C-alpha cells in the first residue's frame, strides 16, 4: 500500500500510510473542520513542553513508549488523516514547480500553495482503506483511491 510522491522535486519519496497510525501528526477526520490551532502551532507547543520538561526534570529517552489504552481504542474505531504539507516540504519542490496532481479514481490538480492544505485520509473506522491507499480531503470533498502524487511545473 505504498505510493510515490515524485515529479518536479529534489527528493522523490515513497510513502507508506500503514505506519501513520503511530505518527503524532495524524488528525481525526471528524476534527479537521474545527480550526483550533494550526498543525505547526501544535507541533511547536509539544516540542516546547518537551524542552521545558527536559530542563526541569532531566532528559529521559523512551524509544519503546507504548500506546496508551485510549490511543489504542481510538486507532481501532476512528478515521484518521495526515497533513500533506510536511511530505511536500520534505520532497523539496523545485523552484519552477507550480501544481500538484493526485492520481486516483480521477485526477485532482491543485496549485502548489493550495495543495499544502490537503489532508490524506489513511483509515476509516479503525481499518485501512479498502480502495486506498489514501483519500485526498480538500474543501470538504473526497478523492478516493489516490495511488500517486506528482509535483508538476505546469497544470
């Protein structure tokens, strides 16, 4: 269930959405419409708290931190999506890149700045998507069966 992010980028990526359930950046699909805070603000707040805790309590590295019971229950029942922006940033689009195309049941092409606001849904009701690997969620619409993302220099 992996798919490529390639095209007019410095680093082509191979994305595996099956591991996103463990990623702290995932968002519950039902919460996407609620604009509580941006993903970057949440990330910086979490990292700032970790820094403060490290200074006051000392550093503790726990690489095998288990999921809490609540997290396990949510993973088995909820629908989750990942923001697309960090993947686009890591791929480093070249200077002349203008659009991103999402290939699935249909092709969705968006300007690169608008594509940064897209979410990639990877689970529904606690299960992987049968017609995935991901859905693209944009402007309260869903594009199903997305299996390839390409950054392009023209529409």
